C-alpha cells in the first residue's frame, strides 16, 4: 500500500523543512508549498490524503483551500496550524471545515498522531442504523421489560407513575405512552412542576379568568385545557405543594375543575402521566405528599433503571446520540472506535442517559478527526469518571493507540508526567493551593512537591512570543 500523500502549506521555510522530514520519517509522502497560490495551482493534479496548512499565509487564509476543493467537488481533511490561538481564529478555522487546530509551537509527535487519526480508515462502528420508532432505546433485559410494560398499558387510559433518577428518560417514556395510545393525534402537554413558582402553578395547571389576580389581564387556558383529548405529563410531581395536590386529586377523582377566579365548571378529558425521582412513600410518611393522591397516580408504575444498570445499552445510545448531534448541528459524521466504546461502557454517568447524550454532543463538535478515541472522551471539560481500578482500562486504551499508531516515542515518560501532573493538581485543588497540605496528602515532602511542580510546568508547551 502506497504511503498517504501529505501537503504542507507553510511560509516559514525552517518549519516547513522540519515538518516534511518528520512526516517522511513517519512513513508519509510529502509535498510542500510556501504559499496559497502554488497550492491552489496544484489542485488540478493528484490530490493529497490530507493538508497541513498554516492559517495565515502571505497571500491569504489557509482555510480557503477547502473552498477551492469544494468548488472542484473534492473533500480533503485539513489540519490548521497557527501561532494565533485567539477565539476568532480557532472558531473560524473550525467553521471553515478544519478537523483539528495545532497551536504553534507544537510537538511533532502530537502533529503526527493527529494526522494518523485523521487518515485512519473507518472502523465500521459508524454504520448507519435505521431511525428508531421512538428515541427511547435499549437492548438490555431491564429496558426490554420497560418496553413490554409500555406496550401493554399504552392503549389504556390508566394513570401511570414513572419513577427513576434524574436523566433516565422519564419524559421519553411518557411520550411513548402517548404516541402508542388512541390519544396520539391529540396534544401531548408537559409541565415540570418543580420549575414553576408555587404561587403560579395553580394558574399554569387550571388556567385563570381575567382579573383573577394582579397581572391577569385576560382569560388564560391552563395545561388541562391545552391537553384536552390528549395527555398531560406532570414531571417532578413530588415537588407539588400540598394545597395544589388537593385540587389535582379532585380533578382526578371527579374529572371537573374551575379556572382560577372562574365559575364555569370545566370537564377534564385528559390522561394524566406523572414522574418523579423522589421516594413518594417517604414523602407521604413525612406528611409532605397526600397518600390518597399517590394511590390515584400510582395505578401503574414504570421504574426506569439508571444507566449503570444497563451498561450493555451504552454503545447503542452513544452511536445514536453522536449521529443525531451531527445531523442536528450540521457537522460531518464521526464514529467511535471500538476502544472508545469499551471505555464508555466502563465510565460512570451519574447524570445517566442525559449526561451521555451531552457528552456525545460535545464530542461531535470538539473531538478531532473522524474517529473518536478513548483520550477524546474527556473533551469539553468533562473527564471520564471510572470506578475503582477501571481507569487503568482507559490508560491501556491510550497506550494501545500510541503504540499501534507509531506514536510510541517517550510513551513511558509522557504517561508518568501526566499521572504526576494530575495528582499534583488535584491535591492542590483539594487543599486550596496550600503546598504543605497538598504534599502531606500525597505522602511527599514540601520540597519534593515543589520540585515535581517545576518539572511538570517545564514539560508544558511554551507559547510562541507575539509579533
């Protein structure tokens, strides 16, 4: 197999020569250009596998090469390098379509690793999957049981209480119950009772007449009226004030209610679904939730498991969320490597499915290259949280990637430096920057800690002096 051709577009002759030599030693074929004009002229010939270009060149912006390629119906990945690391420059480069941004001065090993990743062949993890009928996904035994229960009760008008930790997808269950019911052509109305001030919640639910209170200038339909013939989903029902619980109970028992300040008796034709992350039985025992209302709401209960109890679903969910994010944000599609998916399944997600979805959205925007690797999972300021000794799996995945991609130089030293730096930073953070206390926490002397801090900082890349 012939070596991938890399174009280097860089006006600094010394850097151009160093980069070319390093890439050739890494096994790439290289062609160099000192300006945009010569690179554009070469576009009519054989195209490269990747372009490594300076952002600011004597005759223009390096990213304009991407526009020139697009005009020819071609697509070539580009890595941008620049001494200008301000927000405007980096954002403009990514908007133009650059897949990564190398801030000068950069480590040659880092640049070569980025190029290898950008050129990495598809691993097959991103094969398109058919769009699911519902966004509530899962193949685990616990989720199959949830799906079975939804299927059995969706067509009925039974009141359902959906329980589970924050972020497990309770509203998705409510929407699935609505969409599979005879009410699916009527409105689905959701209200988070914890998000509405107690003094306004009654009006939000039942509506109000003009003049019912200060600021009520006109009649307003409440959520029960808005959901007529359909489904009303009340999230975080455990936070509803006691006085309002009494009014809700009357509606559920008699199917009738009044608007706030009104005298017209209204009939309720609404299926009520509720959800909570709280223990409502404990709230009943504490006197903060009505026992009779709980009996009315808890006709059928669907309990959603935390993500930690359905780890076999993580890969499926992650691929789905990553693909959705690319479509929604109009970004080039990315895929997870097998190693990244293995690492994901070992991570802790205290925020459950919602946290996993947010991580995938960040990765769709921030992760460099077309294939997401284990080391990318900390992108966006959210480092992977692994249980017990599982962090060694992430370390093994990183080492495996480095060794197989040819980025093995100084591997041991880099790992030790990263470990030392992380321990030092965490110890200082937990001790409010007090070096002696941080040293004691790590079992080190203060002088040893100071020496390690100095060594860690010397290993950090230094910014290039400004013009």
